[in-house]
């Protein structure tokens, strides 16, 4: 049976490999996260899915965290550059194809005990994967 690929995990892995940075896509990051700064947290947001069967409209929250403000700011910008300039037209090994990436919310400061730059990106992806 075919189904949608998991864009959250695919993009998190792609960002990890592309930016050579620690990335978490799980609902809860590890307790020692500040010892591993800077790091990136990728989570799928709520999106309407009224597209054709082979399309997926995905909203991904990509939050850059660090114990130092400059590191969070720099990582947030690196993520934005990669998402908007490199990710479009990428085909993953499972055949998932990124048709389009737009910035819904550019990296901006968000509340956190240390430093966090929050951003959101909308992706349109083609492809179904076999299970």
C-alpha cells in the first residue's frame, strides 16, 4: 500500500546533513539539549490538506536554539537560506520531491529559557511511498 512520506523526518534529516547541525524531530528534545547547542528542532505544524492525492502541503516549524544569542541567530538564518534556496526541487531517496518552499514566518525571537529563533516554512511535496 502507498502513502504519504513523512516530510518532518525527511526534512529534519536533510537539514542535519546539509547544515551539519544537531536536529531533533521528536516531540520532546533530550534533557541535555543546552549542552549540545546550537541545535534545531523541526516539527510539523497544522496545515489544510485539500490538495491532490500525490501532493502534500506541509507547514514545518524550524526553531533554532542556543545558549548564545548570536549562535541562535546565525543558525536560524542558515536554515532559512537552506530551506528557500537549496531544498526546492530536491528529490529524496524514497522519491519524495520538493516542488516549492516558502517562508511563512521568517526567523524571529521567541520565548525560551535561553535563546530561540522560531521560523515556519510551507512546503509542497510530490510523491507517495510504498509501505
